[in-house]
C-alpha cells in the first residue's frame, strides 16, 4: 500500500541569530518570536556577548552560545557559523517584532531575485508627538534611513561564507554592518529593502553618551583604510562633521599656544562651539536638563571626535598594513611597447626590479593585473603573451599571481579593467583580502579597478596618462612621482 506523498516545504529555510549583552528586552523579543505567526525559523540562536556571567535564561528550544565580550561582530559570526540554514536573519536584542514577522520575512525572502544576497527590514523609531525629540531619540531615529543596518537584516549564508562574515576588528555596534554589506555588494550581489516593518525603541543614554559615541570615529578611520576615501558615498553615511570639529579644536590649540592670537582664537572657538550647541538645542525639547546637556557636550565632542579619529588612524594603519601589491604590467613594471610580442624587448622600468624583490624580502606578496587586448585584436598570439610574461618573471622573480584580460574593450567581458574582477581574482589566489591589497598602475582604469575591489590604489602617471585621470586619482586615491614613491605612500615603502 502506497503511503501519502512527502510534504515539500517551499518556504525559505532560515535561522534567527540574536547577539545580546543580556538586556531586559531580550526576553520580550524571544517571547514575541515564539508566539509569532508564520513559517517559523529552523532555529533561534542567542549569542551571549557578556564577558562572564551565568548562562542566560531563555525559552525552551532557544540555543545559547557565547562570544565572551568580543563585540557584536564576533557575536554574529559565532551565531551564523553555528547555523545550518540557507538564510540567516540577524535581529538586535532591543527591537520589537510584529506578530506576523516570520510570515513577512519569508515573503520578503521569497520574492528576492537570485542575485540578491540580503533583505533589510524597514525600521521604525517611535518618537513623542507632543515635543521635539531628545538627542538620544534623534540618534536612534537615524536608523530609519540608515543603509544596511543589522537591526533586522537577513543574509544568504553563502554570501556570508564568501565574504568571510563580519570583521571582528570593529569592536562596537557601529560600521561593522556597513563594512560587511559593502563587501557583499562589491562581490557582485544586491541588498534589497523588504516590506516587513520592525520597531526600534529610542535608546535612553546617560548625560555624556554623545561624547562617548565619538569612539565611532575610530571605526570611520578603519572604513577609510579598508574601502578608500569614497566609503561614505558607497555606504550612504553622509559627510560627517569631523572637518568642523577639527577646526574647532585647532582654534582652541591656537588660543592655548599663541598668546598674541589668543583673543581672536578664543572668539573663533566660542563661535564654532556656540553655533554647534545652538543647532543641537534647536532640534530638541526646551527642557533645562537637555539644554545643559547640549551646552556641556557640545564643548567636549570636538576634541573627543578628533582624539578617537587619530587613535583609529594609528590602529588602522597598524592592523591594515598591505599584505600584497598588485602591479599593472606596461609602463609600471616594464616600458610599454604597444602589443609587445617579443620577450627580448622586455625592459624593466628603472628601479622596479629591486623594489619588487625588496617587497618579497619583507614578506609582501606581489602579483600582476594587466589588460592585454592585443590577443583579441589578433596582434599577439597567446603563446607570445605567455612568453613575454615569463620573461618578466625571469627578470623580477616569479610573481605570486598573473591575472590577464585578453579581451578587447568592446567584447563585453567582466574582467577588463576598470572592472575589479582581475584584482579580486589576484587577491583570492594570493589568499589576501582585497582591502589588504595595493593596486599600482599608470591609468585611471587601474585606479578604478583597485577602488572598486576595495583595495588601495596609487596612480603613477606617465606621458600617456590623461590629465582627467590624474585629477580624479588626486581626489579618490593617491598619485605618486614614481614606483618607489607609490610604495611609500601606500605604506609598503622599502
């Protein structure tokens, strides 16, 4: 007798990961999730990020893991790596989920196109209707328009594996989500905003919370080192206020160190600080406590912001020192002869051989990323290209990777610079994150390819480099006099 056909589950398979420091709202969140309507998660994983303490009490069926105070990035990594589901839904422990959240999440995931790697919820922050929001409330309200935050964000597990997950060098709940999302997007995926709505109550913080929040400037420094000077535009982070804060600190320094200019400098400092405080006071309620808080913290925020940014620059430079240098071939390593097919005509750029060999002695990996359209044009045979590249290896020592695009500009390939594909392939073959690579070349395409891959880029102009390419590189990357100067500016000087 034949049995009933097995029931096929057509819903996306997902797990819920909740990093926590044990805040009281966690239990309410878990109870809501347990009673919610819709296709439930394969499992709920709570990652306890307290440095120590008793095991959290959670409802039956909730899996509790520990990350021992290493921060939200590490906690989320512990969670998703322990999960087996195709989708990982990250939820903060202080959000409020709707009663039908599972059904809405599944609906959002089901309508995603194949190239989409993540679905972000629509965050709502309730604010009082009878008064202006406080500084704390305004800060939380910014989550409504923030891009790529993980208060409620679901990722394909495959995208997390491909990107390596969250960068645990971001110790706070700040920028670690933007960093991951940007790397996922640079890997060729899309992040969609779903239809589900999640509520994030406004935070209540202490008197000096806005001063302590300036620690995030250290994370901003790390973002710049990892993703280049355009990281704010790519993540939608806005322009920031560091420049204004630096000017305020500079006027205070002049007042302290230059007696003859003290009166003018003090007046400038008072004007900048007063304008900053007035702007914050106008945005909030006219309560004496809130006004006093804005006056005091407006004087403290500029030096705190500059201090943490400087600290972050130093830490990022140390921890993100380049591990690999990827060179363009023609007019960077060797003198350019159009459509070079004869190995005997290979002539290294002055000093290039010694610089490359010194990099190897320092433990820096080296590779080549090169467009060679002469193959597609029929001007170079593939065997001739191989012979020329072998001659370069003979003169310089063997490069760790050769990534060459043999296509023409109109072929529509995905690898020709300024596409980042050659840089990504080279980084993968060298077992280095693209953010730890430096791309050096003589054209704007070299710079664009490096920046698009998340690497640092340095332009070494030649007589053939277009002025517009140099101008753009000055704004977005680095411009060097020669190869030695390029390595020095990139932090791998020999």
